[in-house]
C-alpha cells in the first residue's frame, strides 16, 4: 500500500471554513497570524501516530507580542473533538513555529481550525484537513436487493443498441507517429455519444487507456505521447464533444424523480459503450484495457471497471458520487444541487425516496464487483469530493489496490507525482520493461 504522502503546493486549497462564535478581525488589522504549509506536512496518520501539523506564526509589528494559539479539531462532519490552547510569545517582527498534536481513536478525516488571540481579540483562522487510518473507515454498501438485476437489465438493453461507429480523421491534429480521430456511436436509448481516439500509425496490437471526463467538461483530446498506448477520451451524453447537444441541463439534477430516467443511468452505460468501441478496433489488445479519470471521470472509471470485466486496470482520481449521503452532506456544491431539488421539486420526492433512488448510482455499491487493480488519487483538502467519500468504494474493493493522498491539494492531485506512479504500476501490470 502506498502510504507515503507526497506534496507540492498548488495554490487554493478549496477549504470550507467553520463558523466561529466570536468574529475574527481582518487579516490586515491583526498583528499576528498563523498559517500551515501543507506542502511540508504528512497529512495522514496511522497506528499510534497522533494527528500532527506545524503552524507557522508571525508578528508583523515592531514590538514583542504574547498570544494564545487556539486550535479546534472536529470531524469532517463538524462534530467537536477537542480544543487545544497554547501560550506563545512572538518577537518583534519575528516568527515562530508551534506544533499541534492530538491522538484520535476513530478512523476518518478531521478538520483543524487554528487562530491566535491577543487580549480577547481573535485573529483570522487557518483551516485544513488531516486524516487518520482512512483504510479503516467503514461505509457499508447500501445497494438494494435488485441492484444487480437492475444493472444486468441495463447492460442487456445496451447490448441491443446497434453502435454504428463512425470515425473522422483529424488531419490537422495528427503527428508523424499518431493518428487522431473524432468518433461517434450510439448508446442506450439510441443516444449519440463520442470522443477522440488516438492511435499509433505503426501497425500492431496496443494496450488502450480510456479516459472519462470531469463534470461539465467540453471536448478534450488525448495526450499525444510516445505511442505506447492507444488513447480514447470518451464523452458521455451531453458532455465533452456532445456538450453542444446537451438536453439535460444540470446533469446531476436531471430526472432525480426517476431511477430509470436519471441522467447517470445512461452515462454509466456510455462507459461500457466506450469499451465496446475500443474492442471493435483491430489494433486494440483487448487483454490490456485501462480506464482513468478525475472527479466525475473517477466515478465513471470505477463504474466502468465494475460493469465491464474487459477493463483490467482502473485509475480513479478524486472520484465523486461515492457514499452519496455524505457526498451531499459534506459539500456546499455539489451537495446544493440535491438540497435545492428537495426544497423545490413538485414531484413529491423526499429525502428518503431520493436517497433510496441514488443507491443505484452510488459508486461504493459498484466497488465489490471490481476485480482489476485500482490506484486512487485523493486530495486531502477536497471540498467537492471529500476524502472520506473517496474511501467508501476503495475500502470495499476486493482486489489489488493502492492509493496516494496529497495533503496540500483541494479538488485535484499533484499530477506530476501521481501520474508517473500510477503509470509505473500500469506498465508493470501490462508487461512493459522498465
């Protein structure tokens, strides 16, 4: 298991602040401040290790300042764990480091919020997440008794749709070594989907990587790399190359009143049709089909690997739609999409009926079906696909699996580290020599 937390500072942490009982003065008004450099932190802890971070304190005035560092630790759902207070003395125009440490017992992710106080006045907070034993987080499958029958029936319905594949060579985007095609095909309900297909010009059989797109993405072409792989960037209905033909509005909210008409019924099956397409190509080595994607693309990668046993390697990054009740409860957006629907729908949909319907689309319920190796990337500060939800399907996987957590990233991972490590394992599994 990859447990080493590697990091690179990449800007915004997308952090969601907690509400404080006492209003903090603005950063420009307060003489001392605290910050954390997550690039330098481990972020996730195991066994007897306590949660730990180093806070960097600074005094912007020309006189010595005595203050109190107040650190509040809560669960990611906001349940208070402890409040730590430590007196600190900061020299004039000086800096100091203060370690914060607390042993927790329950596996999970924790919200740490720290601020300095001087004479009863509260300075601006800094807030961040830390994790403890994420592989031990328990989130049982919530699938209904007919979950398998539902998806078996959907796969049978997809199989009856003639795909009518078409490919157009994009001559202006080809290279000396690679040809790029724009692709169209028909999926469930005779809906047209498509994507971009990149294939080496040199004849032979090649492994293929199918990449699924993030939510609301427009068209995207594959990376034109060294030609070890065929690459297909697949667009689900109404997104990617099909976005100009979107009839669904906000995809997540489309037909939340109906299990059988919900947007993701078709979108999940579009991933299988994408595998159908690559398997129709004579240059594809069907024993070496990998899927990858981030956010919604991570969702689709997981689901595709569950629904289609032709997939032999899965690379989901910051996957969404996992442990959907917490995916909704822990986020401002996309949780607001579902909360707003519950508040405004005129179809009699209640929280109970909505959550029951969404069990058919919750990624964690697909996880036990996945048999291929999986390597998952997690952003520890992710407010959109919170790390706790990422681990709901991961912890239900039965096969080989690895994960990498990036303590400084929000809705993303450090691609310069994650991609080489994921592909190192993929290349090993696919028989490439180092």
